[in-house]
C-alpha cells in the first residue's frame, strides 16, 4: 500500500524519456523530471528530456559539452556537473557562457583537468587568453546562406543601379523631346 501511494505521488518517467544509463523520476507532471546520470562513467552527454528540472551529471568522464546541448532545457533549475575531467579549450566555451547565465555558483565549482597549465583552475576564472585562439568556422549551412544572401544583395544592388540609370536616361530623353517640340513650335510660322 505504501509503495502504491509512493508511485502515485512520484510517478516514474517513461523509459523512452530517460537516457539509458541514467535513472529518472518525476514528483508530478507540474514539477518536471529529475535526471540522475551521476557516477555512470559517461564520456558524452546523453539525450536529455526537455522537461528536465534537475540534472545530475557529476562524477563522470565528461571533458566538454557540445554547443547547444543544454539550450532546450527551459525548465532546468538544478544542474550538478562537478568532478568531471573538463578539458579547458574552445569546446568548453559554450558551457562556460551557458553556466554564466544559468548559475554562477555551479560554474565556480567546476575545475579544469587539462591542459596542464590550467589544471585545477576554476572555469569561472578562465579568460579568452586561457582558452587559446577560439576561431569559429561557420558551419556549411551558414556558408551556404552567406553566399545566397550575398548573391541576393548583389542582385538588388544591380537592380537599383539599373533603375537609377534608366530613370536618368528617361529624364534625358523627355528633356530632349521637350526641347525638340519647343524648337519645332518656334520654327513653324503662326498662321492667323
């Protein structure tokens, strides 16, 4: 009876919503999902439920988190990431910036494991110089958009130039026609 009441109060999240190495539970639909992936030896971030309110990823083998991986977690209130071997380079910049907006104390608790000159340095203390040259190449899709937009802008610019040239030419022609009409009227004798 107690187990039945506990299941009603804290219904389990369906297995399809929970990443396979993790355990998930929900204290009710309105309270979202709690995801516990701690101490699972994870080297990569698993697919996470969008309604996650709590996420425990501490004590794993995470060295970085892919850019955009945490952006869809709008309901997230608790995040535990400590005790992971964070490799502090440009790939970690996304996590650092995301945590600056989400939770400064969570950011301060994370420490670099590598490279050697940054070992044990807090992520909150990292600067652009620490992360090295962070050159960000545009993804292929963005480059395609760039060239498409450049072609469209060039087309619009050429259209404006041609329209301005046509307007100037038409004014010149109108002026020449008006001048010819005026000369023609002056050269015709008036009959009265």
